């Protein structure tokens, strides 16, 4: 398997929005998990956000990897009405998840006691 050296993230997200847009009976959204790199697309960030807005399809971007282009992914998500999340190694660790869960709010709204 040769993964190549080109990344066409904007072209892929543009196509995903095109494929999702006509689905009228479903809640629409595109989720993209990437490092945010793009070095070969014919489409631009502006093309993707314009297409997503015109079709009412928010893009939720998940930044993955050691070298994430946060700026591009944040702009992609914010420009389409979606959200940006980051899933780096430290955020995925079980101890981090357990720590976050222990600080969660109670149903009544107050913080949990230690």
C-alpha cells in the first residue's frame, strides 16, 4: 500500500458536503478526522466553507496526529457552523479520561465532591 505524499483534504471535505447536502430526511453534518494538512486540493478553504453554508451542512473537524494544522481546522469548523476538537495522545489516555470524568458536574449542577 502506497499512501503517497499528497493530501487533498479540502477536495475530500467539499465532496463529502456535496454527498451529504441532498439528504433532506436526515440531520446533516460532515465529520473529518485529519491533521489538517492539504497540499494538493483544487478547492480552497473558502470553497469548502461556502459550499457547506449553502447546503446547510456543518463540518466537525477532529485534529489528530503530532503536527496538527489547528488554524485550518478551526476555521473550517467555525466557518461552517461546526466545532473543532483535538484528539492528541494525551487526551486519549485512560487516566486523562478518568480524571475528566471525576470532575464532571452532578445532575443538580454542582461540582462533585472529592
